[in-house]
C-alpha cells in the first residue's frame, strides 16, 4: 500500500473529541502514517500538543489563525516560544492573512477593515520572527490576500519557508510562492468537479514543491463531499493527484512524504 501524510488537520476541534482513536485507526488503515495537527489559537495549539503526546503519528503546528486576530494578545511571541519548546512541534501556524470576511464587504467601514488588516499583519509578522529565531517553518493561510501575504513573507524568505495550505490559485500564483522558496499544499478541493483550475495548478507544480492535506474537518473530497473530513481521506485526494501528475500512487506518496518530512523536520 502506498503511504501518505496528512499535513494539515484540525484534530483539536470538538468534531473529533469522542472518537480520536477511531480517527487515527482509520487513517492508519488508509496508509496515512503521519498527521500534522494544526493550531488556530492558544487553546487549540495546546490541545494539538496533547494529542501529539498521546499518538506517535501526530505532530503539531502551533499558532493563531488570522480570522481570530482580534481576539489574540497584542504580542504572542512569548507564547509561541514557550509552546515551541515541545519536541513534537513541527512548524508555526496556522498564520497568514484573510480578507474574505472583512467588515467592508458587509456594510462596514474602511477604517474597520484597516484595523483588522493591521492586526493580522502584526500577528503574521510575529510568527515569522519567531520562526526565523527558532529555525522553524510556517503553515500559511491566505484568502483574498495573496499579494500582501507574499510581500510580508518576502523579507523572511531566506530564513523561513512557508507552505501555502489549501492552495486554490492558478499556476502563476503558485510560481510566485515557489520563488520565495515556499511550497503549496492541495486539499480535497482537487477532487471537486468545478476545481479544474486547481488540478491545472497541480499539473504544473513540480514534485518536491507540493504536499497533500485534508484541512479536516473541512473540504472532504469526493465521494465524501459535504461530510466531515478526516485524515483517512488523503487517500481519495491522492487518487486524483496521481491522475493529474500521471504517476502511480507509490511515486506520489514517496515524493509528497519526503517533501513534508523535510519541511516539518519530522
């Protein structure tokens, strides 16, 4: 059986609280040998570390999601440094910029938008600063904000690599990410009928420059679309990815696992 990693799963969410052992067992049965549990705030980051202690297959990324930036402390660098001492921390994040739900899109003011953007930028910069200091990489979220995200990453690109998770942009955008020595990662969206642009981007992304993920509990691939996602479903994502890359599953698994292994320093 070909083996894969799930490089982005929110297993700290309540969705899995009552059946974590079963989720891990199903992932193992599907050939998913490692899972990176993603933190989105202090509580979930700590929960990811607890889960990583309990399950040898799990590693943790610790961080604060841009969508929750207004609830974050002004300075989280000390918290990041403290949590990063844990031996199973594989990266910082999920961090980045998200302009999708800015108040200005729903009757809010430009001033409100600017305040949120500035707060997100401050948190993102703090993640990058600590990542550079600790020689870690970053799991990066970007939505309706690619240009600003790349601009903020650029000064750190010689020290910090990012993986732009749940990548849905075109091949030109992918090449801009790769030019900063960063990577992209593909989710179950790859299997959606209306996602040809994502498949086209994957087709042009070189081996060694992309990873696979579920973003569980979101974005379950076909045939589970609309249901809760879980790490076992990397297998369905991989089936589509292998067709797009015109390779067998074993080749795809070895390549994507090697990329993830190096990036997360597992």
